[in-house]
């Protein structure tokens, strides 16, 4: 992971969270393709999830590990459904946002080094 990209992503998330409704991330691929991505998408409501996101949530069981949880989008939806969720993200700014959004169990961690707890479902939601 590119530490600079991780930090810039976190800054954009914080900008939106703190009121900049026009915050945008530019996605740049190695092949030269570029596309703007409105940061608001990382803060949408469960009613705005696409069918595959909804199906992923419906198929969760037990204690869920939300890997790369970002703003807590799916963690919050799972909590609302009564699941116990542990949300992890490598980005400290994202962790701060999740805490402020009331995700109950948030940890700043890299999935490749994470070894705490046992989980029934591991989700890499998008």
C-alpha cells in the first residue's frame, strides 16, 4: 500500500465528514485511466446499497470482521441488524470517522498482521 495514497484518501474522507459535500477522489490506474469518485459514496445509507451489497450483508453470520471498513458504512448497517462487528482499517483518519459515527469496535490494523479474535464472517465490502 502506498502510504501517501492512504493518507490522501483519509484526508478526503475527513473533508467530506467535516462538511465539504463536493469532496472528490481521482482514481488513477496504472494504465493511465482516470475517473472522479465522489466521496459521498463512502457515506451512503443502506437503502442506497446496490443489490450485491445488500446480498453480502444478508449472508453474514455471527461475529463479522469488516476488513478495510473505511467510514464504517457496512459496519453500521450490520450493527443496525444486530450483528457484532469488528471494523478494521489501515487508515487512521477512517478509524477516527468510524469512532465518531458510533461503530462499536474499531481498530486501526492491517489485515495482513491482524490476529485478534475469531469471526464467523469476514467481509471485504465495497
